[in-house]
């Protein structure tokens, strides 16, 4: 059998040209200006929040045993900031997929090297059988944007990799749930999962939860001055089993039994 490649999966084999929804338009615009500018009120908050989330994602990848010499998939890669700044430095090959064409154009323009590739694709209609096998996949804030299709998509991901790092908003957070009713959150298609809902979704696809962490105290719109005042509290809030309910983000490491043995990680190890 000919080797499967990401470009082949992105060729004639994917679904028809997608219909543009309001969230699609939001992400196209974000791609034009960069996600960092579109999504955050302050550069200091963006650097802090993304720095933390990206660092924890790599810690979880290590705990799952995703090898540094491996090939990884950034599933819903947006404008490629994470893939280009972090994954490209660490892994032998990085493929990024996202529906927003403007974001993919930005990701390609910023591509960190020939071992990094990006393609525009609707992950709901994707032909997963045409993708190569991956040593791991990163799903950073994508699943709640394809909520109805998420159970099938996660099962399909299980056919290309046995290790998945997931970042999702903390859907158990009451304030977060209220914010999702505001026009900005609705335009972006924000509809978070409850923590247990997400764990069940992966369990149904044959994955077990090896790592679960709650991190980040700061919603994207936090003004810099508020962030500076509260930043010293963040490590204590994250470390508390009670107060970490205030964290805005859930991060998970899921693995299938056929993937390499994982080491439990941190206080939030599941
Ligand atoms: C919150 S952003 C996360 C982007 C990136 N992972 C990050 O961390 O910045 C959600 C992303 O999901 C993408 N998306 C939403 N629905 C999609 C679909 N059906 N297929 C592919 N990508 C989709 C959007 O284009 C957007 O880039």
C-alpha cells in the first residue's frame, strides 16, 4: 500500500467545499489578523496564557510518551502559532489542519521549516483513512467547536493515533457558561463540554484518561492590570482541588491501550 500523506487526505478525497457558518467567518477574520490579536485583549495576557497552555501540552505529551522524534498532528491548528512556535521545535514532522483558510495561509507563511505542513480541511467531513499514522495528536480548543460531530471525530482520530493531548474550556465553570451566551462567544461558536462529558466521549472511543489538569485563571479578555494583580494567585488556585474549579481550561492526556505505557503526571493525574 502506498504511504498515506496528509496532502493526499486533503486532496480530492475530502468532503465538498464547506458552507460558511458565523463561527467560520469569525475564524477567517481571526486568521487574517492572527489569533493572538483577535482573541486576547492584552499582549501580556496572551503571552502568559498561551505560554502556560503550550507548556502544559508538552508536559502531557511527555507523560503520554509521545516521542520527540515522532510525527504529530495539530488538529484544528488555527493560525499555526502553537505548531510553529512549539511543536516544530520538538518533533520530527508536524501536520496542521484547520477549516479557516486565512488561518492556514498565515500558518504556512510562518512555517517553521520543511518538516511542518498545513492544510485547510473541514475535520468533520475529513477522510481519515487517507491520513498517515501519527505518534500523537494535539487537539487544542477544537472539539467544542464541532460538538455534535465530536464523538465520531474522536473515534476517527483513534484510527490514526493512540495518544491525544486535549485542551478544552472548563465547561463546569458557571461564569464561563454564562459568557457563552454573549454575542462574542456565540459568534466564535463557543459551547464548552462538561469535564465528565469529555472523558466519556474519549472512553467511548477506546481511550483512557491518563492525565487531567485544570489550569489558567484568566479569560482571554482579562485586562493587563487585572492579570498582573491576580497572577501571583494562579499557582495556588490551580493546585487546590476545590479552587481549581475557577480555572478556565481543562487539559487532558488520553491514550488507547495499544499506545505506549504512560506515566501518571502531576497532582491532577486521573
Ligand atoms: C479556539 S480555535 C483553536 C485554534 C488553535 N488550536 C489554537 O489553539 O489557537 C478553534 C479552531 O477550530 C477551527 N474549526 C472549527 N470548526 C472546524 C471544522 N469543522 N473543521 C476544522 N476546523 C474547525 C476554527 O477554524 C478555529 O481555528
